[in-house]
């Protein structure tokens, strides 16, 4: 797969809603935005067959179809076998770990786990799957996520971290409308600090100004939010 690592499609399969949500926030905090969630095996399998995520974070003890069985289905189906599966579980016995690998998992992380370790493992396996860092280009804007730089006509534009994140998600989803709440969630991640929805409007105003004439391509959708105008 080509593109930025944060373009990767990740499916979280975890039946505990709070933990599922917390994992999602951890992913969002470092820039992943193509995230789907499932709470049982059949639901996860439907998403996997229809959307073919790049990586699945898979709890072993999920209802209706357990993680081992689901992993085996993924690895035995030709169209799905390239999907990277990381198993998440409180089961730490050697036979359980070996069973995970035997069924096709690329990694096995025991609960509770460190967020930093989880993110490092995700990054490593996505890199191994062939995803590379590339520039995102929109008209004369070039955004490089690895270097955290934005250039217009080869001139470096100084953006704050929040401005960069907003531009990144808009450039990754051209024509898609993001509500203020969605952008707020993306900016805040799991850091726990408070930002108001009104602050999103301020960030957008500043971002438009810094982009000069190209700033008018960030459109306000009245009563909804913002989008980047289609080319």
C-alpha cells in the first residue's frame, strides 16, 4: 500500500466499549483517522470483508466468534491474508500466544499494555506491510507528515501543531465535511485537555490566513463544519 502510515485503515475489535473507545483515542492522538470499531466477531468479519482494513487490533475473547477463529478466517482467505492482525488479550499463557501466531497473527500484546508500545508495534507492522511516508499534495500545497512540514510553491509555511493537524485531515479527505466536534476529537486525542468547539473556528481562520489565497479552498458548510474544496 502506498501513502502516509496514518492513511492506514485500522479496525479495533474489542467487546468492552470503554477500552474500544480508549484505543481509538490513542490512535487518533498520533494522526490515524481511518478507524472503524467492532464489538463482536461477526460484526468484525463483515467490516473486514467489505472494507479490507490494513491492520486489525483483535481481542481474543469477543462474543459469537472468538479472536483466534476470526484471525484464522482472515489468513485462510486469499483476498484478506495481507491484513496485519495484532491480537490483544489478557491471556498470557504460552499456549495462547502460540495459538495466536499459528492462526496468522503478526503480533500478540498482553493486557494491560502501554499505549507507546501499542503504537510502536502498529507502526512497525504497517511499515513491514509496505506503507510508506509520502507527501500529500493539494494544488500548490505540499504536506509532509514525517517531517511535519507544509510548503506552498516550495516556501515553508509555519503552522502550529493544531493548524497542521486540521490541514492534514482535510487534505487526506478532500471534499469530505468534518463537523467541529469531529475536528475537536481529532485534535484532542487522549491528552485530556479541554478545547472548545469555538476554538476550531479560530484555528480555521488562522490556517486560512497562513495559506494565503489558497485558504479560500477551506470551505465553511453552514451548520455543519468544514471541508477542503474538491480540485
